[in-house]
C-alpha cells in the first residue's frame, strides 16, 4: 500500500502559519508603536487624554490585541 500526501494540504497549512505569523508581527508592531508614542507624552498631555502614566501599557495592549 502506498502512502500518498496531498501537497495542497501542506501548502494550506503553511499558508495558515504564514498568515498567523504575519498577524502576530503586525500586532506586536502596533503594540510597540503605541507604547513608544504614549511614553513620549508628558504628564499634561496624558492628562488631556484622560490617562495616567500607569495606564500606558494596558492601553497599548488593548490597541494591538483588543480586550
């Protein structure tokens, strides 16, 4: 009995992995960019946004990954 592999399934699996990886990279980039931009603001600017400096990490995470 011969063993048969369907190449299309392998490509499909690779494509799904590639999409997940690129999505993870894009989300991480949004997280880092948001974090850096918020950290560059002074306390008055953060106050104008209704934020405290302790909220920066959470806000950046929510911007990138949702709630």
